[in-house]
């Protein structure tokens, strides 16, 4: 088991606004590095995409507690079994957003995926912050 955490960012929107945007998985495409993904398919409750030089990843809703938490899980056919917890905490005038992923991988796979996934999660966090100005 491996745990990967993104940096925490301050988003200039309420937790409810951020929750509603992120909960619709069609919007995830806006937060991903466009030059590193292809084969995007998005629906309100699930999405999938291929990461450049890697595998096709699918995500779907596992649980949610509006407006503070969204948990996504790898959908069937994803090469890695993982979940992604998006935490949204109220701040004065905004939201603190962060992500934590728990991956069910061996030590070798952890070494291969840890750095790229940390980079991806930090990128998503930065894009979420930029989205809400």
C-alpha cells in the first residue's frame, strides 16, 4: 500500500462551489495536463483517459459528503487499484483543497508511480486554484 498526497491549495471559492465543480467528473478534463492525456471520456459520475506513455485510467464515484469530501476509485480495467480522496475545508473567503490517494501496489510499482502521480496531483491542485482565480 502506498499513500500519495498533493500539496494543499487555497481556492477562491466556497467549498460548495468547488464540490459541485469537482463532483461532475466531466470537469476533471479542465484540471488535467492537456499535453499528457488522450482518449478522454467523461460522464457526470465516471471518466477515463490515457496518460502519455502510460496506461488508461478510469475513475468513478465511490462516496461523497457535500461540501467537504469526494472519494473516487479506480474503475474496472484500470491497471492500478487505488482511491482518490479530495478534501475541501472552509477558509475565510475560500476553500483549502487537497488530495490523498491510497494505492494498492507493491514496492516496485510504488517506486515507478509515486513521483509521476505526486506531480499529477499537484498539477490538478494548481489548476483547481487557477480555475477559481
